[in-house]
């Protein structure tokens, strides 16, 4: 008899308490967009892009930070049967094959594609549409690394004077981390790349899971060198008027990455999703370029003067998505093996 | 008269069924997921995990850091135990009280406090650089092995201190006095008479600390970094969430459970063997005042303890009031983070989900404390009143304590995969997981309260014609009011700070206070994280305070 009352009490409590949760989360189901952490992070363009899109089309949008690039892709694949998202922002060309294989995205021939230069169309079927691109680079704190001490190549970073001075990023979770892994394979080849990483165990202050943590750690002053993009100084010039943080250009070349946006096949709001993608490739290009600190994919986007502080690499390195797909598991395994030793 | 026992026996059925399904079901799913493949039993996953050099290194690192952390906790905690047990001095109560702080602090808060206090640009280094006019931060321990050990020592040395001090205070000093009369030096007395008798308590404290550090998660997740500083629990999370491989995670979880089981079994065995039946006595404190040198060391130790315990917490509180326009800007006093937290300003980034997190965490906390206290009360009365096979029930109630919260979280991830809950369902699962985690603590609070309630009251009530049900409602519950409230607040505080199970269970949409704090720490928005952290500090402080009050006057 008491039992019933107890169970009843529990049920009542739960029924009262739980609809309230929705107050804390969302009112109606808006267009749901997954983005890597930094997109809607404190420095990201997310806020500006979303509010101007909402103002223009009257479609509410909810951006969800889904971890760094690879983590986000894993999440989308894991949720395939019961997806939350309609649009996914930030699948880079390096990991695209994994996304194709899972058959996540529906092709979309956006009218704006014609404004994007040919070399950026990494997916001929347009399941993923390029919205920005950039080159990986190491950023230094110029107040702590004098001009004459600056490294001029990846190999220079193994010098003892940079001991505990680098912040690196885990290639198992982050597309930036993956970028560096591919970069070292391009420069040192299959024979030498792991030796470089072996040396990094003394050079790295820490290896973070994602770019946001790494870059935050860097600007907090915990270490003077961080892995990022050649375009990162643009942000500091534009929003802080500072040229303290500078990108290092290596003559041997820089790994290039193209970031894509795609509409999930499972989405029930494809029309809105298309509008959002068009907006991202069109009007949103400028804020994306500025806050995301990447080159806009759309050739018609005027570059702000801040981009003068983003040095152009002399050599851009690419690696075919198929080659990456074929070898990635082995590379990551070897990397983990070396770095955990 | 007899049938009141039946009444209480029936009381235990409901909570037992609920607990069983809340705790055993997720655990069973974990074991199935680790050991079954396409319907048939296989140890393939566990074997391949065990022969993989990477897993071996993780396991080795996990054991190594737990061992070092235990040693560090002993080194810091034992002098404290000695001081507390030997001398009586002013401020002793304060130190004892301060030492309970880490018990109630959520791990994510400790991590935040550590980063802010010990970081290269943290409070400690800033002060040292100003005082000694240095250009470089002198204390560079963050993101190193030492940082992990130090954080674990912070968390666990009070355990050593209080367990050993309690045992020490209970030792009869006659033996020492006799040995001294027979000509032994004080050092020899300590070595040959006192320490051997303290040994059981030191060992039990050490094993407990080792277990806690073995299962440590948040501290490693944030202060570790990279494949080199990864423990088993962190790898379970990584495989389940980042790699999308719950089966691999389950295999690791089984390994972890086995090791935990072995450690716990060894602990229980050792306890039985080592415990010497010695009557507890009121210890007479040394009459003579400590020598000046000793006074100096006692003061130094107390000062160190206070700084070590309060430094990180005060750093969190004060940092939450610092606003800066840009990352390069000057620090100024500001309540802007609290305004953002309460939704008075619309902030960018992760701070925008702070208000939702606060609401969600509070709601979950309330639901958890109602559920937990109800279950724990029903189980407690039936343990105490039915008089038969009660210790088995009690042991069962304590079981979730022996399982790491990451593994409980993993079990709920597997439940979630069974029926793919909506967002609402995910919050429900989080609530249930919190209930399992908080339950043993509620039981431990309520059980002594019920035990101390004289059964004669009940008999008197029955004699006056009240039914067992009415007696329970009108006599027992009102008498237990204060105990129940304490348990409820404890459960609420535990739920509010619960990070491990919540993080592993949360999709990208779930926001609770610790999860948002973790994301803010991840993007180095420390001020925001501190504002959220301060709320946790206040709640934990309240739980701590009420715990102390309840200790003072039990029913």
C-alpha cells in the first residue's frame, strides 16, 4: 500500500520536473547545426552568422558545439539512426572520405558554388561544400620568442631551446591535429615522421584534444608556440589591434585544409538547410573569414586589411583524401604507439 | 506486534527493485557489451585490449600515478594526523573542519582551482613573480605528472589525516608510557610501539586513496593531456565518446572493474587480518606544551594546509569577479559573468548555455535528492527493523560506491543505445545515474540516524493502537527530519557537481553546470568557468556546513 504511494510520488515528481527541462534547452525545434567547438566558441563567428541569418529569413537556428572536427564526425556517424542535426559545419577535406563512406550527406548544387574557385571543390558530388580554407602553421608569441630565435622549419622545432614550449593537438580528435600529422608525413616521409613526433614529447607542454583549448592555453601565456593557421594573426589584428601573435612561414611548405559544410540526408528541413548553406557561402563569408581566421571560399569576398598580417606560404601541400582514408588508422595507431611510450 | 517487521520487510522490496534496475542493469549491459559479440561469448576484446601495448601503458600509468598520489597523500597527511592526535591547540577544530572540504568539492571544481592557482600565469606564480621580481614563472608544474599527483594529494591527504588521526586518538597511551619508563627513546617508542598499532589504519587509508586515484577522471582529463598521461577511466571515456566504440570501452571497463574488485577484496581481507582488538579510549593529550621548534613546525604545517586547501577555492571565487575587455586587457572588477550566467546579458560562446545549465542542474539535483532520500530511507528502516540478513542489504546499498562513476556512466550510455532517448530521455537517464551515485552517501547518512532511533518508541506507538504505517509516517519520519534534510542536501550537492557520468552520458546538447564548466575551461574562458564554479562552491559549502551541524547533534 505504501509502495504504491511511493511509486506514485516518484512518478508525479518526475512528470512535474521533466517538462521543465525543456525550458532550459529549447522552445521549439529550430534548424539544428553542428559545428566544431571554435565556430560558436568565444571567438568564433557563430553568434554573428546565426543572428543575421535569423534576422534575414526568420528561421530560428541552434548551433551546437560538437567537439573538434573528428570528434564531431564520430558523433554524427554514431547518431546516424537518430540524428539531431540538419547541417554540419566543418568537415575538412582530410576526413571527408570517412563521411562519404557513412553516406551522411545529401548532394546540394548551390547556385553560389560558381563563385567559389575550382581548386576548392574537393567533393565533385557536392555533398560537402567548401566554405573556407587555410594553411596550418605554428603561431608564436613575439614577446617571448625573439626574431633571431624563430624556427624556420618543422625540424627546427626539435631544438632544445623550445623544450616545453609547444602546444600540440591530438590528431585522433582534432582536424588541426590531424593536419599536423599529415604535414609531418609530407615533409619527413613514412620513415622519418615518427622521429619528429618522438622528439616532440620533450618539446610539447601538452597535447590538447582540440584547437580551442590549445589556442586558449597559448593566449593565456602558458606556452609561446601553438599549432594553428597562417591566418590566425588576422583575428588579433582585427579585434585586438595587436600584432603580438605571428605566424611562422616554413620554406618547406604548409599543409592546406579546406573546410566543408553539408546537409544531412536524414534532415527533415532540407529547404531551410539549403538557405542556411547558401547564407554561409554568401553573406556570412566575411564574418567567417574574420572570426574563424580562415580564407573565405567565395572569391567575391573582400579581404579586410587584417589579412595583410596573414603571411602566404610559398608552398601549399595537399594530400588526397583516398590516401588518407587508406592509411589513417595505421598512422594514428603508430602515432599513439610512439606518443604513449 | 510481530507484523511490524513484515511491514518493514515489504518496505525494502520497492527500493531494492529500483536500485537493482538502476545499478545492476547498466553494469550487466557493460559486461555484455564487453564480452559478447553477435550473441556469443568472447574474451577476444579483453584479450586484445590486454595485449595491446598502448592499453598496457595506460594501465601501467594508471597504477603508477595512483601509487605516487597515495605516497604523496601519506607524506602530507601523516604529519597532520600526528599533530591532531598528539597536541591540543587553538585552531585545531578549524583544521579538522577544513580537511573535510575536499570531500564535498566536485572534481571539476578542483581542477579549475588548480589551473587558476598553479598555472604559469596563475595566482601563485603571479604573486611569486611580483614578490621576488622574476621574469619567468617559478612554479612550472601544470601539465606535468607532478600536477596530477599534487591535485590527487589535495583531494586525498585529508582522508589519510582524518582516518589515521581518529585511530591514533583512540590508542591507549599507557603502552607508550610504559615503554618510555623502561628507557626507550621517544623515537623508538614511536617506531616500535605506536606505528605498529597504527599500521592497520594507515594501510586502510592508503588503499582507499589508491582506489580513488585509480578511478580518477576529471583531474586527468584536464591536467593530463596527450596519450602519455591517460588513465584507464579517461580512455574508457575517449573510446566511448570520441571514437564511437562502446564495446571497446566496455572491455576496458571490465578490466577496470576486475582491478577494483581485487583491490577492494585485498583491502577487506587486510582489514580483517590487521585489526587488533584494542579498546578505544579517550586519549589524554600531552600536558606539556610543544617545544618552540615543534610549535614552529605545527604552525608551518597548519599554514601550509590552509593555503593548500583554500588557495585554489579562493582563486576561483576571486577570479569570477574579474572582467577583461580583451585577452590582453587589464583586469578590472566586474559582475558581468554573473549577469551572463543569470541571462541578463546575451553572451557569446559557451556562456550562452550557462543559464540553461543552472536550471537543468538544479532540477536534476532536486529530482535526485527526492529519489535518493526516499529510496535510502525505505531501505534504511527495513535494514534496521527487520533484523535478518541486514548486512547483505547494507552491502548491496553500498555497491555503487565501489564502481567508478565513469563506468556507471558508460552503463547508461549503453542503456541509451537500446532505446535512443530524446533529449528529455537523456536528462532522465542522467538523473537516474546521479541517483545511483548519490545513493550510498544518502544511505550512510540515514542509516545511523534510523539506528539511533529507539525501537521502544515504535512499540509505545503500537501499544497505543497506531498501525505500523501511521507510526512510520507520524513518529519515525518527523524524528528523522534533520537527518533526512542533511541527506537530501548531500545528494543535491553531489548531483550538482557530478561530472564523470554526466560527461560520458551527455550528447552535445546536454548542459549541466559541470559540463559547461568543462567546456569553458576547454576554451580557456576561466572567468566564466569561475562564476559557475562559485555556485558549486556555495552549494558544497552549504552541504559541508549542514554535515558538520548534523554531526554535532545526531538524533
